[in-house]
């Protein structure tokens, strides 16, 4: 019997034969266009990557600067709070001294001050007075009008 004729050489491996058949099916111009498009996309991605790297560096430097400023401002606020607490402590002690030495004049001045306040200001003053009394445990002087100016311990 006659052997069937094969279009492929018998000494080439099967994978080479498959690739040669596949490459004969694909248009070379289309492959070149695909490769060109892929190279263009690669260039775009590389540029985008560089831009993102630059953005990250800039963001990092600005974040570091912002954090430095934030810490500095936080320290400033903490110092200001301590200073204000010191000032308010001194004012409270002066009010206590004045209230003990001149109770009638102190009560009159407190009444005059409160008469000038709006209802909202009066509410805030009452809340502050209550809070200060709780913090100190010292209820010698009330900041609200009509309250006793000295404690019953005298």
C-alpha cells in the first residue's frame, strides 16, 4: 500500500509544525500593529508610573511638613492651655480674696456684671462656674449672681 503523503517534514518536532501552521494563519501586518500598540501602551504606563512616583514623593514631603507643623501647633495649643489655666487659677484666687475682704462690694460688682450679660452668656458663666467648682473642690466663690460669695465654713 501507498503511504499517505504529509505536507510536513517528518524530521521536525510537532510543536514547530504547529507554530508554522499557526503563523501561516496570522497576518504579519496585524501582528506588527499589535506589537506597536503594546509598545505604545508600555510607554504610557512607564510615564504614568513616573508621574505617580513623583506625586508620591511630593505627597510624602508635604505630609511630613504638615505633620511637623501640626505637632508644633499642638505643642503651642498645649502651652496656651496651661497658661490659660494658670491665669484662670490666679483670677479665681483673686476673686476669692476680694470676696472675703469685701463681700458686699464683690456681690454688687457680680450683680452689675451679670446684668450686662445676655441670657446665653449667663448660661455659659453658670456652666463655667459649676465646672470650676467641681474641679477645685473649692466652693468658696460662686460666679453666678445671687449666690453666696463665701462658704458657710467661715
